[in-house]
C-alpha cells in the first residue's frame, strides 16, 4: 500500500470532481433516439479520458446500437490482467419536475453530487480511469496489466457488449474482471458482492374456448382461459411460498455456514426493508431469513398477466385466451435449461382440463458465485478494509448482472464486484446522487487493489 | 282458437313481409352516435305501426338516450292486460365484408330473411303489433287489454326503460308481460323460457407493495399483487369446479324432478355444444348434466384480469397492483346481496398475507323463475302447441334479461318469454337472419295466445 496514492487523490479531489461533473453534463440517455449524439459524445469523452490516463490502443467500436470503448495497458509482463468494465449510458431523467436541481447540471449538496448517472454508473466507472491515472502519476507505470471495456447500452439490454465478449475472447484475455456498478451494504461499510442470481423468463399463454363466449349461455360448462391460467399458476407455489415444481430446488447450493453467519451480522433491519417494500408484511419461504430469501433462494414470480375484458364497466365474457409473464430467479448450481424444462413440464401436466398452454422462453441465465478465497477477491477485500477502516463484508445480489455471466462463460474469469453506491442513491429515480467521499475513497481503494494485486 | 286469424295471417303474408323489410331498412344502431337520427326514425316507424294496428295513447317518450314508444288498448274491462315489450334498436353490422347481402337491405334466401335485427329484435317485436292488427281485423276489437312499451337502448344497456318502469308502475299496470326476444330450443320446437339466471358483477383489486419493485432486489420476500390475486381467485373453486365460498349454494333451488326430466328429453347434443365452445372438453360441476349446469346452477367466472408488465419482451417487476372482473350467475331463490356479502367476506378472509383487497360491486340482480302453472304460461304453451303441432317445451336461459327482473320487481308481474329465434340465427353476427315461417306462425301463436288468455 502506498501512502503516496492517497495523497495524490487528496491533492486532486477538486479536479477529479470537476472532470466527473463534465462527464455528467452529457445527457447520454441510451433509450432515447434523440440523445444518440449525446451517447456518442459520452463515448468520445470516455476515450479521451482513457488516453489522458495513459491507456493505449484506444478504440471506439461501432455496434448495432451504441459504441463500445476499448483501451489497454499491457506492459507488466508476468503480472495479472484486470478487465475493467463500466457503462457511460444513463436512464432517462423523467419525471423532471421531481428533481431539485437539473439532472444534467451536477450539483453538490451535503457531501453528495446530484445528477443522473452520478452513481449509475458514470461516477463509479470513472473511478477506474482515475485509479489508473493516479498510479501512473505516482509510480510512473502500472503494477499490473489492465484492459477497459466500457459500454453505452447497459440501460437498454447490453446486447452489443454481450456479442462482442462472445466474439473476442482472445482480445479480452484477463485474470479477473472489475465492475463498480453495485452498492455498499450500508454507508461506510466496504462491500464485495460475491454472488448473483440467474434468471429464466417465460411467457405462458392459456387458451380455452375457440372464441370469447357469453357467460350467460356457456357459464358453468365452458372452460375459461383466464381462470385456467389462474388455477395453473396458483399451483406453482403452496401457501408457504414454496415452489411446487418437481426438482425445482434439487440443485440449489446452500450458502456456507460461514457465509450465513456473516449475513446474520450485517446491519439489516427487517422493519426497514418492510418499509421499503411498503406492504403490510413480507412473504416468502418462512424458514429462511430475509437476506437468504432474496440472495440465495430461487423464486417464482408472475410479472404480469392479461386476459379477457379489462375495460370500464362490465362485460360477461368467458375469455378464450390469457397470458402471463413469469420468471424464476436462480441461484448458483441450478441449471437454467433444467429449470426451464421443469417449468414446461409442470405447466403441461397441471394445465386444467379444457385449457391448452403454450410456453415461450425469453431468456435463461445461471446464478453465479465468486469464490471468496480467490486471490483477487481476498486482495480487493483487504484494499477496501484499509481505506474504509472497517472489515469488508461479503454479500450477494438477488438480481442479475448479465455481463458477469458473459465474462465467466466466454473469458472464463471471475468478477470483482466492488461497488461504492449507497442504498439511498436513487438509481433510475429523480435526484440520483453519489456520495462524494465514496468517490474519492473508492479511487484510493481501486488503486490499492491494483497495487496489491500487482504485488506491490 | 279462431281459424279466421290463421287465414288472415296467411292472406297477408306478403304485406307483413314487406312491412318488416321496411322496418329492417332503418339502420337503428343504438351504440353509434351517427345513427341517432335512424334510431329516432325507427321509433317513429314503430309508433306509426302501432297507430295503424289500432292502438291508442301513442307516445314517443324522450329519455336521456333513445326514445321509448308507448301505446295501449284498454277496452276489455274484466279481461287481463298484457304488457308487450320489445326493442327497435340493433347491433352494429360490422364486419361488413362478411355479409353475403347488405345488412340493411333485407334479402330472402331459402325461407330466411337476412338483415341486421331480423331476429333481434325487430322481426320478433313486430309480430306483437301484427297480432293486434290481425285480431282487430278479424274480430273488430281485442279479446283483452294490451300495453306496448318498446325501447331503443336494449343493445346499449337499457337504462332508460329500467328507470321508466321503476317510475311508472301505475301507468304500466298489467297481469303479465310478453317478450319475444329469445329462441326456440330447436327448429320447429315451440319453446317457452321459464327461468333466467341473475348476475352479480364485481371488480376485485389487489395491492401488494407500495410501488412496483425490482424482482432481483425484492424477489423472495416481497408480496406480489398479481400472484396474490391469482392465489386468491384460485381458491374460489376447487378442482371439480365447485365454488368454495361458504353459503354460496345454500339457497339454490333445485329444478323440480319434472323439469329435469323434461330437459333430459330435449334434443341436446353435448358433442354439438362442445363444438360450439371449441375447446377440448367441457368443464363445470361434473355431477350435473350440461343443461342444468348452464341453466340452473350458479357459477363463478373471471371475465378479465390485468396487472403488472404485459408489453413485449421482459421486465422483472414485482407488481404493486392487479385487478380482475368477476361475476357469479345466480339461480332462483339466491339473494344477490347475500351472495355479494359472501364473496366479499371470502375475499377478505382468504387474501394472501401482505395483499390488501378492494371489492367494488358493479351490478346485482336475482335469478328469476316463472311458475309454469301460471295461467298465462299454460295458455301460451297451448297456443304454441296448436300452431307448431308439437308439444311446447319449457326451458331456461343461463343469461339474464334485465327487463324481466324490472317487470317482476316494479310491476309485480311474471313474463311470458315466447321466442321464435333459432339457435343459428346469428344474433350480433354477420348474416343475421330470421326464419320466415317462424315469423308467420309466431304472429298466429301470439294472436291465439291473446284470444285464449282473453277467454275466447
């Protein structure tokens, strides 16, 4: 660990802030066609910053949608290579009237920088670039090799980078990936995320009568597609919330006792969580603590359902068709294809009489786990602990970060998920913010991680 | 029975046909604002025809929507009074390209008259007027008293006539109502409908979390409003289709053994019915024959459901809200208010944990039964049998005809449901038709009913 890097960061805080503000002023909203020039401008800004930090082989790579930015510095033979990932695109800012200050005019209040993209992900990805700059300024070179691959489509599905990673494994060869697009579990608590849930997402369609029927003339003897779908989906879980699909839990790998113990020590309040949910009580498998339910247990959800008459007033129709969007979150060691097959089979077998079903698979990706004993994880944890002066906690995330799966699948590497957001940063919401102290300490932590992982 | 009335009808067939065609040429589509003048023209046509038939006190009564037409002839003191009901409005004709001949250019093919409204209900209501004309022509006067109340809103809810009946019970005083807006069970089979199901119609709304949540971050511990509603509604019926709401079947009056026997003798083919439904099999309470299920058993249907994400692609949301339209068809002796209360109670008690529910009642009307021993029914059956040379069958209808309930509630009278449509007449569909022989024989049957009921 080099005290010089910390000093350099401290001396350059003001400049680092101004640079980030410049980045945040670009409204690079990837989902809105009218912002395509801004998205391209943001890609150019990233490329320029990478160049300024001393990176080489900089490329702005055109894709079917928005450009990728690649760069590398590979002059540390024998040392590990870290693949830094982030995204320069942001969510739309509406509803604009709920912002206290304009979303693309970054504003400092109470130690936080308010702007769309401040935490997700411009503020976090920019730290990787600054960490490289700091190390080059302090040491003249880098303690290890780095590659950067930054995308502009994360908020709209990230298809281009997925294809690029699949097609360019040699170009992207690395020992580990580094992603800063997650949160710290609580303010001041250094956090590494070492598990993600996977997802299989399906559409289920149910058909009953050949056409909508009059419920007066046929009610009591004709199958109802909406009720059929309701009956079918209700069978998926019992009243305790346990999924009844045979084999669904077969391959679930339970978290280790050590991991469970560490979760139990986290500053987690079920009451606060319930407040965030905003319902009268929580649900799910009662025998598992809440964090285990959302991090390490597979789920079955119905995301939407539609069928029959839903306009104003009444219409006495027996609906011919109904459809639902459903998904299962998966945990490590569950095979998405096996789960899809089990769901398909269950739906076929349990369809009520008179109801035909059709299942379409929209996506299927596995859960992922990073071994906390992996040297990169161990070192990242130490670097975080040093900077934040608290033991680093290991958590999981109940959602999916598809790129982490792509890195595992195509590059064969684990990912260090070192996030510096805070739970109240308001990602995707009005008044998104980023805690400035985390920005500066994060740059230090990343620099220290590079130093230590490079053996300095 | 007077052979003279039959002779008069036969001698005037051509004129009766031309008059009906003139009526059918008026596109009195009540739901389309651009046809409002046509609807008014049709009301005027009806008034003029009533006058021509010798009726008196003719009124075209303005309402909030479309006019009612009233007329009476009350010069048979001591004799019963029949209130004739029908409607002069029709359904829209689209899709026009499916009509073999234009919907408002009545065309004769194979003994059927093709036009929108031919059977529903212009052709049938016009027979009441012709029956009066025939009797006046043959006998110089009528054997009983009649009132006519014809509406122009039947296809759009019939609110105006409901209000009018409720507000004018003295003006409409009668012993029995006569409605010809139903079908014969099979061609050539004279039919009286003596039972209708009632209907309670409700909206059920379920709320889970305060807002839509990310299923990655909350899935496994947060209640899902769509799944909650699914779970709740699935509990309403068991796998045999039996409603599980306590008290739901308590007051159901079973059809008499004689009625059930008569249904068993009807020319009903379950195979044909299944073909009409168009599904792989029928459903419902297995211990009841199909006709009993659709005529004399209460039902629970979900007419529509909506909630969460239902667009293209996938969105991993835990929905905050979901809503369904549901109804129960009721049979005679069930109290709609009691059933509404039972449904409300069930929904409140069975709502899954974390799910709040709200129930809104959109309508509630009881099932109705006419005593087949009522003199008007007995006489109507005899009149039909004489004309069609087959024993009259007594059936029920699984749907509701709200005006029949209004007559019962506000005027305290039963209704003779003497319909002459055929199951393949295509009501509300392209190529609607009316079987001409039924038109002429129906006029005779109605005239005979008036004669006999008036004691001639």
